[in-house]
């Protein structure tokens, strides 16, 4: 909400080219200083260190990623996610490591990414697909645990074609992509 509010204030004051970022939530308008779309990176979902998985050219949209790969706890030898399913009160147990959402509003992008992290890869992909069918301007990228150092992904068709992959991933065939 704050990112959206700051962007609106800047636009009200005549700023047409901007990137507003707070805590990983990003909203971009216009172009960067080179006259190109803003380039937003998506992290590779790894516990330690930081490397980039993909990059995305963004203009007049917000990008937010929620993930379960950095904030986890070990309890009795089991890794527990910090994302809690509000229906059960328990940590989620599926293999979705990160959900990146692109939509006009940073508040909605953040909320949609969190919902997807609760739903998991199959139900999350189906939900995003249902949002698109109702006319919502929303794109998604999910990165799943493929076991060990391997990862797989699912993305909406438009986003899949727009991503610049910096590290290869195996594609995941979700029910909503059929």
C-alpha cells in the first residue's frame, strides 16, 4: 500500500519515470534513465547467499515476490515454512518456494503472492488462471523445489515469454496450464 501511495504522490507531482521499492515490493512507471523499461530481478530460491534466477522488463506495473526459502525453522529435524495456512494455523508443506506476481498495484501483487504461497503450486496456478479469466491484469511465476539443487517453474504464458532466464529451470506442467 505504501509503495502504491508513494508512486501516486510522485505522479501527482509530475514524475512519469520512476521505480519505487520498499522491502522488496516494487512499482515501476515509465522508463529508467537509459529510456528503457525498468529491469527487475527475481532471486533464485536458495537458503544461503543470493543469486539471480531471472530478470523482467517492467513498465507501469508492480512486481512482488513472496517466498519460503529464507525464513524457515528446523523443528525435530523437519524444515517448517514461515508461511502459515490460515485454514489450519500450520506451516504450509508444499514445494512452492517462491511466487512472483506482476500486476498494476503493489498492494495487490503482494497479497496475490502471499495467497499463492498458501495455496501451493497447483491450486495457486489454478487461482491465478481464474483471476485472468475474470479480466484481472495479473501474471505469475512460481519456482518449486525440484529436490536437492534442482528447481522447476510454472509461469503464465505472457510472463513466461517476457522473462530473461539467468539460471535454467525445468518447466512444471500445472493443471491450469493445460
